[in-house]
C-alpha cells in the first residue's frame, strides 16, 4: 500500500507512478490529516511512504501520522522522498528509528530530486527545468517500484558530517524558528474561492470576510501559496515575483 503526503504535487506524482507500477492501492495522507482520521490499514504487501523531504528528514507531520496509525499485515516499510536540493542528509537513520519504535521493518529510504517548491525560502526552477527534472525522475521511480516489488532493500546512501548535523540538531531548530505562518499575507487579488482552505492539510486556514486567515498551526507545505489561482498569497517579501510551483491534482 502506498501512503503519500504532498504539498505541491511532486510526491503525488511519485506515489501515483509507484502505485501504478506495483498495481497497489494509494492513500492520500493529506486527506486523512484533514479529516482527523487515525485509521487502521490492512495490507499484506509492503508499506511505501512517499513524501517531500522537510529539513533533511521525513516531514514531522508524516512521522506523527505513522505513529498514530495502525498497520495490519505486512511490516516492510520503504520511504521514497522527493527533494528540491542535493542532499537527504541523514534522513534514513531517523526513518529507521521511526520504524523501530512503531514495529515496522525498515527497508530503506531513497530521495529523488524533483523541482524545488519552497518559495517561502528559495525559488522554484523555470518551467523547462522542472519538466526536465520530472523526466529524469520518472525512470528512478519506476526502478524503485521494481525493487519494492522484488522485496529488495534500498541501498544505503553515504552520509556526510554536515548531513548528520542538518538532519540531527538543526532539524528541530529549523522547525522551531522558521516554520511559522505569521509571514503569510493576502492581497486584493484574492477572489474568495476557498481553494487555500480546502488544500491546507492541517485545516489551518479559514476565510474571514472572504479572505484567508492563518491560525498558527502550519507546516510550510506551500499548498496554499503555490495553489492560489490568482497568486494572491505572499510569504513576507521572500515570495514576491517568484514563480509558483504546483502540480498537485485534487
Ligand atoms: C518546509 C519545506 C522544507 C524543505 N526541506 C528540504 C530539504 O531539507 N532538502 C531538500 O532537498 N528539499 C527540501 N524542500 C523541497 C521539497 O522537499 C521538494 O521540492 C519536494 O519535492 C516537494 O514535494 P511536494 O510537491 O510533494 O510537496 C523543502 C520544502 C519545504 C516546503
Ligand atoms: S486560494 Fe487565493 S483566491 Fe482563493 S481564497 Fe485563497 S487566497 Fe483567495
Ligand atoms: S497554511 Fe499553507 S503552508 Fe501552512 S500547512 Fe496550510 S497549506 Fe501548508
């Protein structure tokens, strides 16, 4: 069974491709989070968790969801992360620890480069570069699916000292000091369509007088800012003039 979380669609694309190659079921974690569902899932096949990498690790909200969810049947757990940068740091070690603590059998973590979506921090590549990156990633997802299908563990990526630092002590500091929704603003371009409200996996947005208000519980997934059809949302001045990256299908 393939479980995926996605802010702007990269991980959705990866998850859909892996599910199609394996002819296996898909579960959209965003919807489970939105509905507050802490369900039980039964599958005799491998569990595959697909998500963006956040601060050099599996996103905290995905870790929490895995901890709160019951998995019956197969115990093998694979992690496929999509990343915008060049390193996954020591993400595998933390995923392995999560598996140990939740009774799953860790079978490896691989990250695959896809377009950067974090416009509250940096810039997304051009449309052409994004298309080229996606084209390069597709055969990698296919190969990962084949490895999962054969029951092989993913090979372990080497981890540098800086990688250990980024996934280790820096990760919680990053969440604590940077992941905040106070920087979001909305302009008069807002047409009160409610898409940002519908998309937020944490139900952190509501409309007041037709405009979004952020309620303080945000994970910086970029679904609201990148999905807004009129580009009415900005993050401080950092996102101004930047291309929005969004391929998420609802
Ligand atoms: C909050 C946040 C943190 C991120 N941290 C990293 C990171 O540590 N390393 C990296 O390579 N990319 C990082 N990225 C980029 C995303 O992981 C990447 O663009 C991903 O493919 C987005 O997937 P999605 O479209 O499924 O949301 C980060 C993006 C966000 C929004
Ligand atoms: S998605 Fe954009 S236009 Fe729609 S309500 Fe939100 S801010 Fe307004
Ligand atoms: S407020 Fe926006 S960035 Fe924050 S979790 Fe919701 S959709 Fe994602």
